[in-house]
């Protein structure tokens, strides 16, 4: 019984065409005079479900929809002796319903695909080191969970033991696995491709990245674009106008144009068919659902259809620097040593090796394999650097602290936008290191895409103006502003909106939250951060700017397809009305033309499911 309910539209469509074919065989093959009974059965089997849905909507929401118009047209065709045409109308209308259902289910399957990736069971690590299989829903923050090779990770957590490559495609759409080790976060629903891991649960089930992705996709699927909202608002009035116009038109045909009653009724039924806005109503929803499904498959999430539609209309886009245009990973570009570097670098590594700061990590990455680190007891100097005392000597790495005159090379590095680290011994200069934050992958290509599209690109950063200039030039951005506080970013985003119109702000969703909220469209580039999901209108789950381009192109394609559908559906309605008034249109041609246009509109929307290059 459940299966029948789930496939009721398919069953009614198939039964409708079966009765229609049998009727055609009996009428034209055997000249059976009662073949109209088979056509009537076709109308009933194909139209009952549609009629019930239309009546329910009318009773519950006091809203007339096109379903009732189609049923009325089919019955009217039968009453004037054309049950075959009525049957054909119901079949094609039922087929278009089936296609719309397919679109909705295809979109829903993206959610189900996500849900299926999260295992129902988890391997809880007990105090004595043994395992117990429990329901994933029963996991609590602080629980230890073991994940073996090839298993799905049951929930968000931090790796406590082991290291492995993780397939995170379900979260960020990226097919290349990532190597993760101790103290790194992993997400529920992803797959452990390597060695066994032990993780500590760090989030409630409802707060996991995976749960938020599903909530965002479901929310977007239940939302509407502005175009779709407008169409649905006018649908009720439009249907009412048709219901009033058709009887008046029949009277005008009979008494104004002196047509026979039979011809006038025939043209009235035709008008009822061709003037119904089926294709117009279907112009937006299949396209929106297809675009949302496409985006979810690639780790791009939208909080509503409006944001996806408006993204195509932006005239300016502002980028944060760190974590958006750049990786937030510093590389050593220059070095200057006043003494033998082989003597100094072990102390530098001894100091920086115990720091988690990105600058320190860049230095360790540069020399960590080549030199042996000194074992030092370090002391962090707040907002300055890190130091250690060995014997009667003090070693320090960080901002300039001594009163010495620094080499000209270091001043030149600063002018180039590089971050300069000073190495001092007893407050005297012994070395300098220049580092630069590297551009994010695809940053240059993505900025060039927006520039070529005529969209003004701007960089907003809290970093100094020299660094801002270097990164902006490297990325291809001509307008940039540095040394900004969060409130300054809000001011510039507001100015861009006033100057250019609709705009977007792209950031990591933490310090950029006020600016993301101010922009027409806030876009968070983040590896599933909580803040990114909370403040942004669009969330791109991976720090890959190529996906920002993909999102914009998807938005443009959706808007273009919706516009195509609206123009096409209106043109078909007007053309068929004219042909009907010229007495050139038969009911079968009216049905094929009108309902065929609906099917074409739906199929056009389904094109958004396809992969973009």
C-alpha cells in the first residue's frame, strides 16, 4: 500500500496512457461506437489524483490552481463529444506532473545521499580499551570512537590517535582525499581511507557540519526565488480571470461573431486549454531544485532560492584576504643572517617549533628537516614574539625589540608587503626572515573571471597596506583597502552597494561576519566552520575560489533558463490563443502545444542537474 501511495502519479499516468491506447485501437481498429467509455476511463484514472489535489488546495488555501483548469478543460471536451481529446489532455498533463515529481525527487535524493553517508552505528572505545557498537545518536561530547579503514566517520570529532587520508567529498565536493593527523578535526559522513583512527567527539549530533549541511539543503529546497513567488501570487488571480473569461468568450463567439453553438463551445474549450498557465507555473521550480541539487553535490549550499537568483545580478564583489584570497599559510621568501646561519637556526627552530602560529609553522617547514632543533624552555611575549634563556644568553624571535639599526633589505621586504620576523640574541640583531602568505588556489583565475564579467572586484583586509597591495596585485584586484577593522569593512561594503548596486562579500565567516551580513549576498568560504554557516547566505564548504566561479555561473544559468522558460511559455500561450481565434486550432493540437510546452519547460530546467565544465 505504501508503494502505491509513493508512486500514485506514475500509476495514474501509465493507466491513463493504457486506456488511451486501448480506446484508439477500439475506435479506429474496430470502429466500436462506445470507445468513448474507454477514453472516459482514461480521463478518470489519469485525472482523479490531480483533481483531489486541486480541490484540497482550493478548500484549504482558497487558491485556484491550473490543475482544476485542466480537469475542467478535459471534462468540457468530453461533454461536447471529444473524450479522446480530453483523454489526451489528461495524459500529457499527468506526464508533466510526473516530470515535476521526478525533479523534486531527484533533488530530494541529494539529501538522502547525504543522510546515507552517515553510519547508524559507532564503535565506542571503553575505559579498558575494548569496543562497543552503539547507535550514533547515543554518542556524547567527550566520547572516544574508533574508525577502521574504509569506514564512514560517524560524527564530528578531533583525532586523538593515528593519521589517515579522509575522503571529504560529501562535505566539500572535493574528490581528492586529505591527510589528517592528531588534533585535526574530521567530519561525520566522511570516509577513512587509511589507517585506523581514534577520535574524540566534539559536537552534539544536531550541531555537526553534516547535520547543518542537510538542514541548509532542505531549507533551500523549500524556499522560492522572487520570480517563483511572483508567479505563484498571480496564479490564483490568473485562473479566476480565465474562469470568468471563457464563458464570456463563448457568448462573444456565438453572438458577436455569429459562430454556431458547437463551434463556440469548441473554441471555448480550446481557450480553456491554451490559456492555462501550466508552463508558466513550471518555469521556475524545476530549475531551482535542479540548481540546488547541483550545488549540494559540489559542496555549495544556499540558504534560499532568492540568494541563488540574486547572485547572478551582483555588480561588485568584495574579498577578504586571509583564508579567502590567501591560504593563511606563510612561506619563507627571504632570509638575512648577520652571523653563521648554521649556528643561529637551531635556536630559531627551538623557539618556533613549540608555537602554533602560522608564521612559526612556515619557518619550521622551511628549515625543520635541514637543522636540529635546540631543546629550549620558551616564554611567549604577548603580541610580540617568543624567547628563551640558555645560560647567560637570551634568544628571541618576533617583532623588532632591540634599538639597533636594521639592514636595508628588511625595509625593502616590508615595502613588498612581506611579514618580517627578527631574530635577536641579547637584544642584538642576528638575522631576519621574510615571509609571505601564499595565494589560494585558483585565486587569480577566479578574480579574472569576475573582472571579465564586468563585476567590480575589491579586497578588504585588516593587514597593512603594503601586504594588501602585494596580495591584490598578485590576485589581479585593482581596488583594495588595508588596515581595516570589522566595522570598516561594513562601511566599504555599504559604499559598494550604494555605488554599484547588488553586491557580494566573500570571507571566512569569522571576523567578516558583519560585512557578510551587510552585503546583498554573504558568501562564506570555509571548511565547514560553524560561524560560516550561521552568518552567510551562501556557504562554499571548501576554500577553493574555483567553486565560487562555479556558483556564480550556476546562478546565471538558472536565471537564464527561468527567463527562457517564461518567454517561451508566454509566447506559446499567445500563439495558441491567436490560432484558436482564427479557427485553425483543434483540441488535440491545443493539448499537444500547451502541455508539450510545459514538458519542454520542465526538461529545460532539468539541464541544471548536469555538470558544468
